[in-house]
C-alpha cells in the first residue's frame, strides 16, 4: 500500500489559552511554581491511566528520585526527568486533541524557555476538554462552555462534520479502535450498537518490531551517525500534518535537525511520545521511553522510523530509501 500524503484538517483547533495566561488560573500556577513535580504527576496519572488524583505519591517519588533526589527538583526550574516528562506529554496532547500550528521546534523552545508556563497551559487545556487532572491546589473548572472530550488520535478537529459512511471511509493508520462506527445494515438489524466493531483500523497493539530488530546495517548506522537527519525527516513528516508552513514530507526540516543536534534527547522523546499516541501503542509508558533513550538511543530511533514505515508514513532517509516490510508474527 502506497503511503498517502498527510493533509491538514480543515477548521482545526488550537490551544484554548496562551502560554502566558498563567494567572487566569492562579491555583494551577501556584501549584506548578512551588511543586511542578506534583503537577507533572497529576498530568501523567490522568493522561496515562485516566485517573484523577490529588496526590500521586508513586509518580512523585519516581520523578523526584530520577531528577536528582534534591530539594532543587521541586523549585521552578527545568530539572531532569520531570522536564522530559512534561515536554513529551505536551506532544501527546497535541496529537490527541488535533492541535495545529505548533512544530516540534516551537514545542522544544517553549519547554526550554519556560517549562512552568507550558505546563500550566497543558493542564488548563486538559481541564477545558473535560480531563481535569486534579491537584492539591488546582480546582475543577465549571462545566460551562467547555469543549467536548478529546477527538480521535489522528488529529480530527473538534466540531468537525460527521465522518462518511463506513463503506466510503479510507483506512487511516493513525486511527484508534472504536473511531469508526459499525456498518449501517448492522445497526438496522440490531437496533442499537453497544460496542461498535471498528471498520478498517487495527486494534491497539505493541510496536511492530523490537528495539534490537534493526532492518539491516544502513538502518542502524543512519540512526547512529546521523540521528539529527532522521529526526529532521520525521519532524517534517509530522509537522506537515499539523499545518506548519514549509513542512514537506520526504524533506529534512532544518529547524528540527538543528534542534536535535543541540538537544537530541528532548526532541527524540517528544517525537516518540507523539507517535505512541498516534498509533495507539499500548505497551510503553513514559518512564519506559526514558529508559530506552538512555540505554540505546540509536536503536530506539531506528525502531521509531520503522514503525512509521509499517504504518504507511515512512519519512525516508539518506541510506534507507524504501519503507521496511513488517515482519510476519511468529506462530
């Protein structure tokens, strides 16, 4: 199946508040300023486990220990694992809510310049879309004029027209299970559908290949010696969908390439977390992503690009020109 070009959705949504609108919700601002680890753990618990908690001690302790086990990790600074977590969760929500107009370079710069402001913006956005994270100081918003829950993971805009009949729908590799309704004739026979069977997209599944399943020497060598170029191509492919001017599939995005040269770990983490949300990959948590990047970043990057090839969105490469073939599952 040939890869289809990504077309930005029409009427796409944007962030419902600005980065500098922190004082619109003083409780979130105060909590994030004096204990951004608490805010990060609340967002993580809501995003990954769909649970709301005022005090997630398990995640708080993990972030604190992995950020240096010092008092300074609770101060309003960009510290260790917490900073990485928050940057990755921002890209996850951009994919989940279909937010347009923000490139990887922009997300990276905002995270570096003011991680606390972007964290407050993320929590306000989740609260406005009915996914309030909770917190020691943060109070739930009023249910007035709020947006509906998150749209499908492929970036469909909130309030978009209804999808065409199932017979006319095309397979979208980024769609999550349950996005497509059951055929019309089945609805007439049954009268109602409790859990509609997805038409087209596969069920939620793990990665199509393992970390060490490199598709030959060129695949690994390019990820090892020219990782900034690989990330530049992936960023250009995904930015094209987000409606970023100048982004073109198959080309190297200069901003992402230079940004990855200066901060490869941050950009790689954001790219991988967005693709995990996009492809509904279920067997990797935020902490596991951090571990993979620390243990073997080239293998992780090669796996990320292979997965895009399996899903029909191969970004191309300097040495690897053709998308890899998905390996057959072992019986």
